[in-house]
């Protein structure tokens, strides 16, 4: 074979490879675009199905006007309820099993997660007296819980999301499980309330949905504060897994997992806005909890908030939401304040 024929053959092969590569690239882009469109439509359908208002509550009474997630600092209350298909409880028997308030600062895209122990003793507006905050949900669903949290922390709750046991288990399973630190050996009920159905050993390990729920629910190995910390850790683990590059193909399953087991007052447009907090990876998250002490003085167990710590927590959250000036970074001393207030004082003294 002559060199000319060889060159022509090589050139023809290169052109063929380039054409095939181009076709594959275009096909991949079309497939990704189609997947993206399908995913968005699927998410929109699920969001519309999950949407509900808290008895016509358009905005918090602590807000002058409705907030916009892309423009304002906002808050979301995550309410884990102790219900499942197996339990099928009537609404007046359902309680909040986990309460976590997230405040989101739009300027620096930071998040503060506050765990509220379920037995926290506070005023329940719909009952007219103080009680365990877990009892609020049975009175009037999310609205009662929201108003009780607002009264406790003195910050607006703009959005809420309720999720029962089934949704939690299915979401974790749809993500392929999560990695979490189990602080001790434990035996716990599963989502169907089968006793000792879940056994976990101490240490860092991969957990499926049922195991993650058991770790979040267990109450008898430590206390409500530690329980809240475990729930925050699990929530962060779910966030880490959801934001990992390999999870994009699992989003469809996650959306399906939510199904009818989640309700929220967030519209699909609101949810889309929250992607701004995650576009550069996991946002800066700080975890906190309502500090307090055990109280059996009435013969019934309550978790009494420590008032001094509670006031500090209110101040932190109000500052993070921009409801009051953040004074945490001010370092002006008396001399500096005097100089700023009376700029001519020093020159007068020198004269």
C-alpha cells in the first residue's frame, strides 16, 4: 500500500472518529437535557402535590410582609411527625417527634440549625396554657407547632416542612443510605413499631433508612439534647449525600420517596430558590439547641428552657435573620466611642 493511500485511510479514520465523538457528545447533551427537564417536571409535580397552607397562614405575624427566598433571610421549620402507614393515626393523636428550625442568611448563604427538644415546656397558643411543645401538633397541625415555636424563640417561621416516618426512611434509602456516627450500641423499634427490630453498634457506619430513623428516634440511651444533636447530624448527613456528585441520578427516586408523606407551604418556585445556598457545595452550617434542664417538680417530666441561654439564642437567631443589628463583631472600646462622639475633644484638651 502506497504512503498516499495510507495517509488517506488514516484521515478517513480520524474523520469517522470525530463524527462518532460528535454524535455521542450531542446524544449525551440531549440525554442530560431530557433528564434535567424530566427531573424538573417530576419535582414540580411532587412539590405541587406536597403543597399546603397552614390554615391560610400566608405569612408570619412577626413579619410585616411576605418574604422572598432569593432576596430575604428566611426560616424553615422541619417537623418530623410520629406517624406512618403502619400507625395510621388520627390527626388528634399525631405529635411532633423532631423539631429543627433552620435560619438562612441570604448574604453569606449560611445556615443555623436549632434543635428543639420535644418535651420543651412552653406556651401553646391554641391550648391557652403551657405544655410540652410536642403536644401542639395534635391541636391544629403545623400551625399550632409553628406558633408555639415562634413564641418560644421570638423569630418568624416563614416556611415549614412536615415529614412522617415513611418519607424519612424512603428518602434515605433512595439516596443509597447515609454515613453517620452511632454513639453507642443500641436496640430500637423500626418504623412499624416492632420492638428491637433495629440493632446498631457503636462507630461510624453506613445506615439505611430504617436504621437512620432508629438513631434519630431513640430516647432512652441519653437525653433530649443529645437526641437533638443526633437529629442535626443525620440531617447534615442527608444534606451531604444529596449534594454529592454521584447522587444526581438518584433525585428521581428521592422525589418519588417523598410522595404523599411530606407537606409544606413552600411552592416549587420557593424550593428552586434554595439551590442558591448549595450551588457552591454544602453551605456553612452551625448547629445549636435550646439549652435547659429536666424538671419533675409537678410529677410530669418537662424540659425547662434555661432563660438566660434562651435569650442569647433569640439574639443570635434574630441577628442571623437581620431582624436586629449583629453586635457580635463590634470591638469599639470606651475611648473609641468617645473619640467618635466628640471628635474635637482630644484637640481641645491638647490646646
